[in-house]
């Protein structure tokens, strides 16, 4: 479940089992539960996308230092006890499987005119380079 903070009312269902497998918390909201997390058998994951939060959230874009990805995946997840990362998409091409998706990357994929160069694009379409598989991006 993607949310701002875990809801203890959902830790167990009526049969006593964990109602939520993974609590996926948005890094920029900064509402992590106290450690050690005991969410009834569920675990914590982190999430960041199209949200700069309070200006101190790691951003995964081409014009930000690469250390940002390592901060979330390594340091933040480790200190908060998170076991995984959710990323909303890896193939945010705006021109489909064409060379235009390579040459004219949409920097406003978050919508609302928000400029987030490279957000949501870790892979590029295969056809423009005569491949059968997507190519890794520069982020």
C-alpha cells in the first residue's frame, strides 16, 4: 500500500493475518514509524517520484548528482528499516518505440508542467537501435 504512514488498524485482517504486505512510504513526507517496525507481518518500502517534498528528498533525475539514488536505496532504507523501493515506472517514453523518445525526452512526465528530467525513464525503447530489448538509460 502506497501511503504517507502505516495505519495500525490495517496491520491484521479479521483472520489475524497481515492485511498489507508492504507499506510503501513516500520519502518526502517523512512519516516513518518508530523502529523496530512491527506491522503485523508486513514490511516497509520507500517511494519517491515526482515529489520534491520539503527540498531534502533524494531525486532520481539526470541533472541531480548520482549519489541521490544511493542515498535512498542505501542510507535512507537502511536507517528506516525499509526492505525495498517502489519506483512508478522505468519506461516513461512520450513518443512510443521511436527515435523521438531518444532524441526528445519529455522533461515534464510528472504532469502539471513539473520539470523532472529523466524521472520515470531508466530504459529506452528498443526499436530505434535495432534491438529486441530496451536499452538502459543514463540515470
